[in-house]
C-alpha cells in the first residue's frame, strides 16, 4: 500500500514533566487574579485572621500575600511545590468531606512552574522558620528564615517562561480589576477576616476584622445598595440559606451582582441564578437582574466540589431541594417586604369604573409653565444636580403611575427651564402642534391622537426612545454631538473592575459625549455628558453604560459598541411608562414623530405606535 505522504506520521510520546506542569497550570492559573485566588484560599485554610496582598503592575510583576495563619513546617516546604501534594486530604473518601477551600494540591505546583516564587513560613510554636524558592518548577535548597509566624509568598514575573500567555495579559488596570473581584468575593465569604489590598503601593481596599457583612457590601458596592437590602436566614433540613437580597430598585443590566457562596466558597451556579431571578419575577423588567448576596451552608457530603479545577462549580446531591429553598425563601422575603403591589398586573381596561374616569390626569390642568422641554436644546444646560430629596421608594412602588410621576415632577421642578429655552422649544415644535394638541395621555403610558386615517395610540417611552436614538445617531454621524461640561464633575462609584473596563472604552465614550476621568479606588469622575440627554441625571446614564460594558465578555466592534450604547442611552433618557407628561410635553413628543425614520419600532424592536383606522372602528361598531 502506498504511503500517503501528506498525512503527518505522528508518534505518541510521554510529555516531559515540565510540559505537563505548564499544561496543568493553564487550567488553574489563567491570569494574575487566579494566583491571588489560590494564595488567598491557602491562607484561609491555614486559619489566617489577617491577609495582606500587595500587587504590582496588575500582578504581572509581583503578587505578594502575607498571612498570620498556621504556617508550614520547614521539613514540608519543598513538598508544598510538589504536584498533588496537600495537607488537606488523605483518602478518596475525604473528597466528600471537604471543609477546606483547597484540596487538589496543585496550585503551588502550577504557580511554581510558571513564575519565580519565594515561599517563607514559620509555624507559630517554632523558634524559626524557613524559606524555599521555586523558579519555573526548579526548587532551590531550603534556608532558614526569621520572620513572624505565618506564611509569606511572593510571586514574581508571572508567565515569564510562557511568553505567549504573558502577551495575553490585559492592561494592569484590567488585571487589578479581576484581582479586586477575587478579593471582594473572599471578603464577603469570610466576614471574620482582615484584608488589605494595595496596588503599586496605593491602598485599594482595607476591610477590618469586625466589619459586618452588610458593611462589607456597603464598602464594595456603595451605600445605595447597602441601604436597600433585605436580610434573610432560613434553615431547611440540613441546609441553611442566609444573606441579603436587594430591593428590585437596585436592579442591574447583568448578573454580576448576584453573589452566591457555598460553605464559604464563591460559586457559580446557573440553576440557582435562575431560582433567584424567578423569585423576582414580576418585580423586574425582562433583561434586568436582581442584586443578591446569598450564602448556602450544606453538610460537605451533600455536595461535590471536585467538578472543576478552579472549584467554582459544584454539584449538589439534591439540586432540586436547594433550588426550591432559594426560590421559596427569597420570594417569601420579598413578599414580606411589601412589594406585592408591583407583582399584581394592572386592572384590565374594562374594569375601570366611570367615576375613576373623571379623575383621569389629563383632565386636570398641568403646570405647563414649569415644564422643561423633553428635547432640550443642545448647549443649554438644563440639568442641575437634584436639590430635592429622592422620591420615597415605598410610595413609588405602591402606586403604579403615581410612582414615576412623583419623580418626573420633582425633576421638572428641579430643572427649572428658562423662558428663552422654552420659547425656542416651542418654535421648533409649532408645526406639529395642530394635530399634537389633540393628543391625550392615558394611563401615564400611552398617547392617543386623532389622525386623518383614524386613531393612533403611541407608546410614550418607545417613541421618545426612538426619537432620541435617531437624534443621537444623526449627530454622532455628523460629528455634532454636543457635550455638556459638568460644572462640578460627578463622582460615580463603581467596582474597580467596572472602572477599569470603562476606562478601556474611554475613546468610544468620549465620542458619545461621555467624558470620564479616573479618580482612583473604583471611582470615576464624569466631566461631560451628551447635551441631548439633559433630562436624565448624567451619573445614571454612565451607570447604565457601565452595566452594559461589564456584561460583555468579549469586545464588540467599535460600531456595534457605539450603536449598543446609543440605544442604551436613548432608553435611559426617554420618558418612561408611568411618567405623567404635561400637555406641552405630549405636544412635543407627538410633533417630533417625523424624526423617527421608522416610527413604528423603538430600538428594541417593540412597536412605538398602533393605528386603529376609521374603517376598523366603524366595522367594530357595525356601522358598515
Ligand atoms: P491545596 O491548597 O490544594 O492543598 P496548594 O498547592 O495550594 O494545594 O498548597 C499545597 C500545600 O501547601 C497545602 O496543602 C498546605 O499544606 C501548604 N500551604 C500552602 N499555602 C499555605 C499557607 N499560606 N499557610 C499554610 N500552609 C500553606
Ligand atoms: Mg490551595
């Protein structure tokens, strides 16, 4: 038989240990944050009460972790870097009795294979300690070391011997962002721990020993979330679920603020994520995510943690029971928080009594004189920082319709349009006013107007969103998207990871009119925003944009990103369903209908208007 010379004639060889180590390391150590995670877990397993983490250049140059835990005996030091060497397991049965965070005995071996590591340790009772170094898997002889009890480990030049992986490291800002996320998870999971993180010599986080879970949440995610938490704690058979769920008002554009811990370990679990969302059903719009910090405690034999090398996924022995516990407990807690009014669908139209019709809002004269233009003129500052207290969230929740109107009125008053601006706005819309004035608002959500063809019902949010989107797009294309400089830059607090991600997209954001500066410690300073969106607090727009950016795993193309962000900004800045509009605003909205190239759909694909033709109406009433 002729040999096909095109085909590679491969042979099987046993890989050298060095290569095996590098392959295995790839599973555990993906980036500097993975090193931090493994080292922190070791410190926790060693009973540390305080851990200091110093990072340089996003961890690519240095990661140093110092703990005050139980240390390693001098004689065991070289073994620490050996593969599958651990003090945490003895037999296979132990795999189902895991009470420590680590147990696979491969982290130090992996890290030692791809970096230059020095490990120094001293056990509390010992007079002296010892140190050992490991560079690219090569161990140096053990030496004496005279440090305080505990363990000190330095990881330098990560991936120095795997140039391809080193090249794939992201900017220090992005890498420290991932590290911050790891530290955050640990700080939440281990409330007894004192944690200090510095980056390039600057303090990033310091969480003191006695800081409660709620205070930790406040520290990492800001007071807005901390103040809207509902605590829960339930026991079901051998299982306990405790922690906090946040008020639906804290909703996010992604699931990043859904923290789930099992026996002190941060985990990812699709099914439980689903249970959480399910518990909020009816309280959140589709595509919006709840914020929650949930802790599950289960006997170790009820769960298999050995599913994945990074131990972030687990298998429950009775997944169904855990699912119902999470769903049931959260739903009950939300009900107890008196959020039920929002769970009930609005009464069907036919059920509205005649007496109620007399009280319909459009019949009451509105304070048109004080109302700003929905489409404020670019360049004219119409947004000023809210001097009024925020609307009472409880009140907004219970009265559908009344809810947002309270806010929009507060906003109208706060904006205080100057008469010149109003004049201009009026001029711009006079043309459309003839038919527009006939429009009335219904249910604070729809505008109904008579047209030559029949009757048009407009979704106020969808139309406004569409108009803003088209205006923004047009100006972006023409390069005339005016920016409004903020007199006093507005600080926006984010997680360090979000801040880093946002700064990466600074150029695109600037094109869109959003100018941000790094203030450090996860805080960004918003210095300018698109003048067209002056109706919405600029910080709110930036937050929505950040949410969107951090929900993206991979980078979208520039065009895609701009278009995504435009529609997001339009959606946020548009009047909402539930906003009471003044006759002036209604007129403006309806008259600018022509600005929407395709007025039938908002950028999300929902229709903006429905037409009931005269013919349809006549037929329905059997006139023809
Ligand atoms: P694992 O944590 O899965 O056991 P590692 O490779 O992470 O495996 O660590 C190997 C061993 O080194 C641990 O089992 C532990 O005995 C010891 N060790 C590592 N870090 C520390 C530390 N900070 N304090 C005390 N012992 C440690
Ligand atoms: Mg470990």
